[in-house]
C-alpha cells in the first residue's frame, strides 16, 4: 500500500464512485466535465497492491480573508476511505501527504468542513466557526423596515460584477470568508436573486434565495446570502423576504455570526436549522502570520513555542513582531507562550486565548496575545 499519487483522468470514475458510496450520492453519475485533478484542485489517491483506489483527498487552491488581507489556503475536501480500509491509518497518511504538498505549493493555512472532528484534531485542525442557517417566522422578518428610497428588481447577469463587489466589501471585513475568483455565483444557482436599488440606480444590496416546496405550514423560503451596503439595504431586503409570509411561514437565513440582520427585525423565536462547523490549521506559520492583517494599534513582540509534529517546519521558538497592522514570525525568543497546532490555528482565527488555555491548547500568557488576532467571529459562506 505505497502507491500514493495524483488522480489522473483515467481514475475519475473510480474516485467518483468511492465518494458516492461514502457521502450518499451513489445514484448520481459523474458530470462529464468534472475532473478530480484540474486547475485549482489537486486530488491525491491511494491505491492498494491490486491497483484499486482505496482513499482520496482534495486540496483546493483558495484564499480567505483575515484582518483585511487575503491568506493563501488549502481547502480540504472529499476525504474518503474505502470501508474495508478504515481505522488503519489511511486517512492520516493521506492528510499528512496533502499538508506537505500544500505547503510546497505555498498554502499558508488549511480549512475544511469535517464530517467528524476527531481525525482532523489529531492532525492539528481545530473547529473555529460554523456555517449556520437559522429559521425564523417569516412574519417576524416582515417586521423589518423598508427604506422609501430603495426599489427592488430581479438581478440580471449585468449585475454580477456589482454583486461581487458587495460580497468582497463584506468579506474583507470578515475572519475567514473566501475570495471568489469568479465575478459571482451564477444566478441559476438560485430560484431568485433580488437586488435593492438606490435613487441613483445603483445596486446597494442583494438577497439570493430558494423557494422550497409547499405552501402550508411546511412552506419555507431559504436565503443563502443577504448582503447590503448599509442598514437601509439590509433592512429593506429583509422586508422583501417577509413578503413570503402567506405561503412560506418559515424563513431560513444563512448568515455569518456578526451579520446585522437579527438586529433589524423582531428576531425572537429563531432556531438553528442547520449547522456545519469548519476547522482551520496553520500550514506555514511564517507565511500565515505575514499574510494576514492585524489591528493597527497593536505593536510589540509575542514569544511563541509551537508544537507541530505533522508540520515540523512550524515547530520551535518564534517571535511574532507586530507593527503598523503587519506581522512577521521570526525564529528565536523565550517561548513564553506554548501552543499546540490546534491552539495555533484557533488563535489565528480569533478564538480567545483564555478559551484555548482552559482547553489545554495554550500555556502561558502575554499582554498582546488577545489583541493580536482579535476581530470578528470566524465566518464562511461557501461550503466545499
């Protein structure tokens, strides 16, 4: 069992079947234009002595926003092991190989959506946030105030660059949201995309939604994205969603944790409809800390001792030097603050040091530790 190599086009069908059985889409055919190894997507396969594919994992080349700057990342997806080979160290070998190759190509961090936390925690990833959908009575959402200055219409393809700009403005202020290389998601991905337009005919917000089946008590409207340039745009778009109340009594909103929407309507009665946790790991510590931004008011040095057996190039004593909203990680220092790989990834994403200390992922303290990576709660709007 030593044949670990990129999946080539001849292996696409076998890779699809392995994932289809694991993730429950065995009745679906692989799209003819989908390939596991393609520009921006690197999929590794592990084969047994007979040449049969027994495991695969994909490294997606992507970037994510932290501190107002883009950090090069490896999005791990499609980690799959054949049933007969589970609990035999196969996933560990695949993921360790993926981390090393992602490091070689320049990834600074890695993120993923786990189906189970334990194997990823063993390799240094830690949960830092969740993609969460919350269900509210649509009648409550209708309590949002519409601005008389704004009008609404269905989005067209000509709006896509503006929608991408609105998304980017929100993503830049986040901790974790993805850079989207395409102008925006295709409008066909939704049943509708409603835009809010100001008196100067400028699009100032959008809501991307799907109308689910049923028009009785089970009826729902699901809003995958709600982005507005200001409070008036967000509130007015919520008001349009409230217009579904007579046929869709439940509105399901997928929002980042710091989204202003719940502050703009009577939001009592909301319940979690779905929650998909996501995890982060630092792949290249010097590159990761150099790439992200920091609060401009934070200046000084934090001495770190990093423990990372899976990515040994990160391990040892380092000094994080912060000045002018930038940071650099240098060898040396006293090792005053000791972190595991899990603790490092969580702290990088903004999890409070006090929380990590109580979890045993961090030892020691420094006056700058909490302020250095402080910011909005980690957020993602893209599932991969």
